[in-house]
C-alpha cells in the first residue's frame, strides 16, 4: 500500500484515498477478486488504475463506452501513464502498434471493447502478455433484463478459464441486489470480496418546481447559475427539442439539438462537440443517453416530466460525474400529469404491465408533490435509507409551505361533479372563479351551485389544487385525449368532509434557489465550494487557459484538469510551482506540463489577496 499511496500522490496528485478505494486497491494488489458497486463520481477508476500500476504487467479494462476510450487513454497519458486501447475505431496500423507495445510490456493500462476481447485472436495475444488484472467496467451490462444488456458481456466468463490466476474485478454504479447476484454468477466472482456503497449522488442538488412560463424559469436558472457551463435540457418531443435549442441560441447560448429524427452525421457531430467542449447545452430527447459519460456536466434540466423515478434518476445522474456540485432541475405542470396519465393508460402491453406503469408514474408524481426531502424519497425508492434530510434539495433548502386545502378541494371536486365530469381543468377553474366565458354561457354553467364559489383563489392556485388532486389520484383524467376530469372513488371522504387535506403551496421560485444560498448550503453540507461572484472573472480566466491547452493537445478540457482542480487553484491561489504542487489533482506530470501556464494566469490576474 505504500506504493499505492505514492502513486496516488505523485501520479494523480491526490492526498488521500476515498472511502472504499484503499480497501479495494489492497485486495487487488494482493491478487484477490472484487465486486465494486460505487455511485457515479465515487472514484471507481482509481480502484483498477492504481493496482494495475502497482502490479507487474498490464491491467486490462473492459468497457462498452468506446466513444470515451480515446479520452480515457489521453487522460492517463497526460498523467505519465502508458495506456492504450483496442476497439473498432482503431486502424490496422494502430492495432499493430498497440499489439507490439503490449508484447514489449510497454502498456500498463489497456482499454478493450468487450466484443473485441472475446475474439480468439485477442485472447491469444493477451495469453502472450503478462497481465496484472482484468477490470470489467459497467458490469451491470451482463444483466439480461437491464436496459444496458450486452450479449458480449455474457461471454466474458472465458476470462476465468483462460486466465485463472489473474485477479478480476467487476465495477458498476447501478446494480440492485438481483443484478449484483447476476454479476457474481455470470462472471465467476463467487470468491470475490464485495465493496458495496449506496446509490446516493450527494453532489447533485435536486430541484422540482411547477411550471410558470417554463422558458423564463429555464433562462433565469441558466443566466444566474450556469453561465458557460455544460448541461443537458431534456424535452419530450423532437419538435420541442428543435424549438428550444433554436430559442436558446437566440438567447446567446451554445445550444445544440439531439434526437432520433436528426440524420446520423448531425447527431454524431453534436455529441462529439458536447463531449469535447465545456460550455455546450445539449437540448435532447431521451434518445441522448447511453455513453454520455462526460464528467463535467453541471446541470440536467427537464422541461417535461419523466415517466418514472428510474428514468428521472438515470437522466439526472448524467450530471456531476466528476463529483463536483451539479444541479438537477425539473419543471412540471398539469399538462404533464395529464399527458403521462393518458400515455401510460394507452400504452401497449397487457393489463399488468399498464398497472405497473401507472404505479411508476404515481411514484414520480409523488416525488414532485412532496414537501419533505426529495433525496430521502428517491433513495427509499431504490431501497436505500437516508436517516436525515439531505440539506441539498429544494425542499431542504427552502422548505415549502403547506396549507389546509380541505375546503378548496371540496369545492373543486364538487364542481367537477356538478358540471358532469366532461370538462378539462380550464373550464372547471372558470366555473369556480365565476368567469363569463362563451363556453360557460353555452352550457348554462352560470346556473351551477359551484359557479363563482372560488373567487378567493387565483387561476394559478386553482390549477395547483387540481394538479395535486390529480397527482394524488383523487381525480382521474379521461383516456380519450380531451383531458376531462373525472372523480375517483377515493375522493369521497374529502367530498363528504370526512378527510382533511393539506397541499403544497406552489413556489415557482424554488426553481432558482438563489446562487448565494445554493453555494452557502452546498458548502455547509459537504465542505465543497462554489465559485463566488468576486472569483468569477478569475475562474473564467483559468477555464480559458484550460481550453487553450485542451485545443493545443487535442483533448477535452477535463483531460487537462478537472473542475475540482481549477476550484482548488481558485482557493489556494498558488504563486509558485511548489505551491501549485499542493493543488488537488496536480501530479508530477501535469505540474511539468501545465504548471507554468496556470501560474501565468495567476500572475496576469490582479486578484485581491
Ligand atoms: P466513477 O468512475 O466512480 O464515476 P471516477 O473514477 O471518474 O468516478 O472519479 C470521479 C472523480 O473523482 C474524478 O475526477 C477523480 O479524479 C476524482 N477522484 C477519485 N479518487 C479521488 C481521490 N482519492 N481524491 C480526490 N479525487 C479523487
Ligand atoms: Zn433534501
């Protein structure tokens, strides 16, 4: 372990191991097998990279994320580690060179695509090398019911037969108990030590707010908190993706569109640009997903509600993979509730499947409407327990008010009933508020006993009442597509005045928890720091320097330095190479290569001390 620590410090530039890392590394260094379940951003890469460097021979890393391999290798080379990769993007000359280097023992870490690894030629080549370990990354891909299933992963069990004496490890961020068992069985890891941490992504701040002119909400969020950052904006339809991207460009952002309707070359180009740059907003449908392993995505914003908590967690999980503060913002409205209710009711599949879909949607709606900690609900959904509120979600940061809505709910339900359960929310609201619309006159609804009984609440407040009643299942939406509201049997106790009901008071402002407050709370809860207003110009200068070097070396900016390293520079403001050495993420090789350039930025910049 002495050697492992030396490598941590001098090669990677970090002072201490994270929880679990040391134990995993020790196991592998001593020749044992391991199963490692660690949340994204938890630091899995070091768990195989360091043992590969400590042990004799080459560490072979199996990964399905071909698009990333080149950058992973570039990142390791940047640290002074001899690394290589073998996948379908390699020319035959490049393959030949890699093969020769492997045989000469000149490669310490080799990334290989699974389909390639299981080919006889590759196994034969590896048979002639000294191998330090096999690391099977994204190991959940062996699970046949999972959405990332790869049949090639099933064939990876050849490794234990070909290389019985080489330690093997499987790593993933997403595996429930069933998937863990599947990994152990399929990959022959019955004797492996298990290192299992929870699902929590503490650096992601969850915020969910009702829609109130959603474009303005998004704009406020981007302008006040995410200037110049990378992020993803998810929309449900292709048309909305195109229009939103266009509109964001008009507002001065670098926004690109991505959906299955765009020609392939476009999609690839946009994806590449997103991965390469550090300030692109990708507006996308959920077609934009697998393989988006970009570490420095600072936010994921949903302009439409995902249809389940699984989908929400996976999509928001693309933010903050580098472990730095990131934000997940969801804006949802009554239309979303109605649309999704109808979609699940009309979806293909049998009754059981539809009922499951309804349950999933209900759980998602529940998450949107709760007034307590979002993270506790999210984690509980996946079987994890968080004992205390997280302090890093909108409900923790700005606790929402609730109000006794018993009377209002009775009015609304009774109005739906009296008007014949044939009308949508707008008309019901108009009746409650006593509006003289054409439709009201046409149906003679001024005669209803509920006409005008709800003038005390605004149109928005009524919308919130109806949305929450629907989300909680007291109201149903008709399935024909007109969005008429219907009473559900469960609402009877409320109508009869036997059940009190409290609702959340909508606070559309929580969508933009003020920068100061978010920063302060992030700091309090995790000792992390966001960039303060006075440091911003300096921050942008450091990023410009990183960008320049990234272009010079032909790598993405995060390969030069992670955001966390630039933030540590901001904090320490080093003025000598020696001081630069103490910045987290600055190892020997990077100090040599980039230290001087960043010192120039420091000197050039007249920051107050
Ligand atoms: P994962 O693969 O689990 O998603 P990574 O291996 O990419 O996570 O690590 C996430 C981030 O944490 C990276 O920026 C990495 O450099 C950083 N990191 C990992 N281990 C440490 C450590 N011991 N000290 C400081 N930073 C670390
Ligand atoms: Zn919370």
